[in-house]
C-alpha cells in the first residue's frame, strides 16, 4: 500500500512541479504534513543530500523520500512516479509543438509558465531558509537567528554571485565550515 501511495503522490508532484527539481519542494513540504513517513524537519537535509548528489534534484528527493518510506522498492516507485508524468507530457508536447510552434497562444502559454516556475522556486526557498537560518526552539529572543549559518549564507551568496565557481566547491566549503564551526 505504501508503494502505491508513493507512486500516486510523486506522480502528482511530477505532474504539477513545473520548473525543475526545486519546484518539487513545496509539494514535498505539503506531503510531509500528511505522510507519516516524512518529517518536515528532514526536508532541508534531504535537499542538501539531493543537491550534492549527482543527478536531478527532484529525482534525488524522490529517491531519498522513497527509501525512507519503503526502502529500495520505495526508491524505484517514487522515482518512477515523479518522472512518468514528464515522459507522458514530453511525448505529447513534442509531437504537437512542431505543428504549433509559431502559434501565438502556444507562445503565450510558455510565457505564462515562466512566472509560475519562478513562484514555485521562491515558495520552495522560503521554508528552507526558515529552517536553515531560524531557530524556532530558542528560548532567548537573540538566539532565534542562527548567526553563524546566516553569515555563511551571506558569504556563500556573495562568492557564488562574484566568482561563479562550480557548485561542488561551495557545497564542499559549506560542509567543511559546518564541521569546523559545529553548525
């Protein structure tokens, strides 16, 4: 039964997560609110593993979640559930797009999908920032903001914008600094 639920949930996520792997995050947060095998506080860790692993982030998140829910069969089921809608849609669209690529309505649909994808990415960013940079369990008011993590976030953001090195460099640096400063 868990495998069927995994497939159905990730099929829905794959169907509506327009914009790539990070666009799946709002749906995974929603799933965490209903599924007993997924904890909302584990999602930032899942995201860190998914982004630092080779492959598509959305598929990596599905595999991580599937493994946590049902082991190896869960990995396969969740990944298949996530990619099946894309395969179906791509096959349909590829056949039709060639015939309608000059159509103004088709161009308008794709223009409208861009802000939807940006909105999904922003919606995914906010909960990750909140969990990463804000300590809601703090007792004292000045302990709520995780100063070290905020400083690391700002420094990495500036370095990424300025130097544009390979993402692995920044991921490795953040991991090393996390160990050194015991984040």
